[in-house]
C-alpha cells in the first residue's frame, strides 16, 4: 500500500484518530467524539472514511435497549397512573360508574377500563349489581398517593412509580435496561412499547454501537504522519477572520489538490418512486377507477368510528397516534351520518346488527388526528359513491412505528373500493392479484385470513421478496353492513388498503423502504437510470 499517498489524502479528522490511538485500541463513534472533542457527526464521518480506505475494520456490533419516558409517562409521573388516580378518587367517593370515573379524572374510557380490570383482579375493586365501582378493601388500605398498602399489586405499582420518577430525573428521560433489576424489568414489560408508544408510559429504543479496530497498517501510517509533521490541526481554508487576525502567519495548511476533476454535468431525471406512483395511478384509471383524495387531518369519526371500530377496542391502538394540538376537535360531524353511525355502534341501527352495545361518545368522535389509514377516504366516499362504482386513492398515512427495512413512521397506501350487486370475494382477490403480480412484480403470492373490525371476510395479501422474505402487502375484505348501510350504501363493497411503498420495493428492486426517500441523490439517479434501462428492454 502506498503509505505516502495515503498520508497526503487523509482528512484532519482521520489524522487525529490515527495519531491519538494505538493499534490495540477499540473505537466507537461516541468514544472518538468524546475524547477528541469532535462535533456531533464528525466521529461517524471519520470512521466511515477510514473504513472505506481499509484503515479500520468492524469488530462487532453491540445492541443496547433503552426505555424512553413518553409524554404519557411524564403525565403519569406528575398526575398519577390511571390506577393511582382511580384509587385516590374512590377512597373518598366510592360507588361511581366507569364513565363517571373517566369524566371525573379526564381519562379515556379504555384506560379506565384497563385500570379497573387490573385492580379488580387484585381484589381491590369490585362492581356492584348496579354496575358501580366500589372498593373491595378497606379505604384505610389505600395510601394518600393512590398506592395500595399491601399485596403483590402494591409492589408493582410502587415499582412503576419509582421507574417514572427515575426516568424523569435521568438525562433525556432514558433508562438503560442493564440498569434495571429483574423486578423492574417485569414491570417495565407491561408499560413499554416499541411501536405505537403514544399510549404507553415508555418507548422501547434499540441502539446499536459499532466497534472498530485498526488494521495492521496503522503503526506504519502513524509513524509516517509523525515524520511528515502532520497533526490533523492543519488549516483547510484561508478565511477573512484568519487574514484579519494575522493568525495565518506561521500556521500549517493542508495541501491543495489541483488535479481534482471539475463537476460533471448531470442530466435531470424524475424520481423513480414518484414515477412508480404515477404508473400505478395510470393503470387504475385505465381500468375505470375514479381517484379520490382528502385532508391529512381527520376526525376520529371518519378515521375509525365510521369504520365500525368501537371506541374502547384494542384494535384502535395502532390508530391512536398523532393528535392535533390546536384546535383539538372539529366543530361538527356531518348529519345524518353521525347519528346513523352512532346507532350502528350502540344497537346496530338499521344495519341488522346488534352493534357493540355501549354509549357512543359524540365528543370524542370529533377529536382531530393525522389519518392513520387510507380507509378513511373510502368511508368518506361511500355516501356519495355511484353504484356500480370503482374508486381509488394514493394516500399518505401516519403511525408511530419503529423505522426499519419494511416500516416507516409515515407511508403511502393505495386505497380502493368497488361497489356493485355482483361484487364478492372473488372480485377482491382478482384485484389483489393484480397489485401483487402486475404492479409489484412478485413471483410468489399468498392470501392469509385476517381480522379488521370493518370487513368480513378479511384477507391479507403477502408477497415474497428475494432478500426480505415474506411480508404483508396489505389488508382487504368486504365491508360489513354496519359500515355500508350506516353510510347509505346497500350493495356489497370490496375494499383494500395496500402498502404501495412495499410494492415499490419489489418493482424497483430495492431491499429497504428508506431507500425510497433517500437523500443520496447519486443513488436515486442510479436507480432511475437502471429503471429506464429495464423499461427500454
């Protein structure tokens, strides 16, 4: 290897790392930035450059699990957990119904229901014949802070209280899993989530540390740098400040490479993912579909309630994500759809169903959120849809998710419905096959029974990626009468919500969803050129 050539082409950041550490030292980004006083990000840059030149190698990767206190967790720390607040309330005012407790505490019905379930199982609360919640233990056994005085649940609630306070005092609200006892880990498992953590006290964060070591050339290279008098503190550019102060005199400057090639002329191309989306639109329009669209901000009514998702059901957890801070609620919900949907939930209305048998909350249904699924637009289309009719949309959706090769926190769905007297499951499967085979280009496809509160039957379509293996492309089904009849439609409706981002993985030959939104323009240009070459063939 040309040592002198390497010496001339090393960046000052690389030089400082080589000269500061020995061949036996292990390096991490955090260690380098801390010990050498690098700015955030410089350590990653320098180690990446050294790795590309073969001067350092990856030794291992260490995964660390952290628990980050969420906004809900901070609220629990300051105001008390739902269990603590319920016990404090019932200690002085027993005999309330669950909705009354929720109203008095300002807590959602589902959280009050979960807290009651845990406390009743522990024998602390009970429900009388009039469906009123009463203490099943002496009021004296409930401490002033809402913690039980004894029992296994008392220990768990006390542990949770300590975890909340410890996290609130920690830097960044983070607790390392390695710092927790076995009992604390057991409690944390019940209040921490990796995805959809808006309704959890803690968010699970996985961090990976890459450990590097020098290659054998390090010793010789370090000696060459020392002999040449290169320290890594050389000045890279002559600035007005240096000239004004005179500090440039006697300073060491980096060498200038006059042989650097000029910038190349780059031909403009459309983004390959944007082109893919346009192609999907063109295909659906050519099949007779009409396109629909809507606002990114939606109400709980159209996002979930109109889709017959009960307001207390766990199926809504993944949709309970991003709320609008101001205003928090819509002024009204359109009639007669509000009353018809409310009736479908409460007793089935005129849908032929018994409904969910609970009191529909007309205030909660006005809450504003970022839409979490494309099906909201299908629900909005039903009252004005033609029969027969075919509609679709390419819809941006938002859910809290751990970002990886097949998940993003905001993503696109192609959403569609087909209405008609002759529409059935066979109709739906035909469209799913078109998306999987003709649009995504999958060679292997399978259909799996699924569950969605608003369709029956429900089907998931899975495709096999050559690198990532099998993954779900999307969900679909035949809308239930509680959805269609409540919104004025009396014919079968086939519906689907397909992850168009995931279809693009197959169609564009990618292995990671993040590449669709890459800031690496060079890589985007290369993909577009390859796609153009494939199209030409």
